[in-house]
């Protein structure tokens, strides 16, 4: 059995400069996939690219802001000119926003959170749909949160965005499941040692939490083994 089960596969990971996105990209690269890394921070992407290279993998960095007009379509055009099919898409990039009561929501910030967590995700699916359809068995996995399913006080902004994201993503999955090899699922990383988690729970001891590498390894395992549309799991 090869130690590169994802050899000759192409993966795109958003929010790949740190945390779960970076860990996922590294795990996919170690498994043989060529990984396209996107995030706003070029320096962070370069570090992950170097880590993938050191592990015997290959990667391409694409620093960009997913909320900027036309940025996603430009990315899809550039990738489509170099590769024919996209085998794996990991939708990880997201913004937490401020934790507040609904009555105290900053609606300018709310709009920004929805733009990244929902609108940009729809744009990614639309832009890469042609390349996903050309893959023999494309897999799309969205990183979600329990607050998208179970409402929690003060988490209305982020929770609403994740609920919308899940519905959008799985609606796409239902649209393509019978006419293509694309399968779509979601994964809840649970309590993980990330900067977003530290911001949300400032008094928590990060050493009590699992590392992003645990989640990244699980995502890579799902990509290797495959999953059906509608798949959901929480990494505890």
C-alpha cells in the first residue's frame, strides 16, 4: 500500500495559514496531494508551504482576501488554467465576529461575518463547480460549529452564519449528488487549540484542548476514505 494515497490529487484549502486550515493542508500534502493554500497572510502561507515541502509534498500559495470582489473568480481562473480537475475542497476560512447579545449586534460587523462565512463560500462553490465535476470523485468538506445547530447565548452572529453555511453547502451537495461524483459533508472540530478558540474563551487553558493537527489528520483521513453527501461528524 502506498504511503501517498492522495498522489496525483489536487486539493484547495481556505484559511490555510494557521490553525486547522494549516494542519489540514499539511496532512493532505503528506498524503501526496498537491495543495493550493489560500489565506490573507502570505507569510503564514509560505511557512506552511515550506512545511509541506519538508514533508515531501508540494503546494502552491495564493494569498487573497476571499471577501474582495472578483478575488474568487480570479483564483478559479488561474487554477483552471493550470489544472483540469479539483479533487478536494476544504472550506475552512471563517470569521468569529464579536460575541454579544442580539440587541447589541454591530450590524456592520455582522455583514462582514456573513460575507466571509456565507457569501464567499457560495462564491467558492460556484467558481469551482466546473473543476469539481471533472474530478472522478470530488470531495467538499466544510468546517462548521456546534453553535450552527444548537443556539447559544451571545453566539448569534457566528451561529447564524454557520447555520446558513451548512444549509448552503448541503443544498449544493443535494444538487450535484446524482449528476456527478461530487460528495459534500461537514465536520465540527470541537474544542481545539486555535486563535479563534482563545479569543472566544480567553480564560481557558489551551493545554487542555486537542491540537489542530488532530482535526487536520481526521480531515485527511476522510478525504482518503471518502464519504457520502450529508456526512457530519464532530472531532472530540
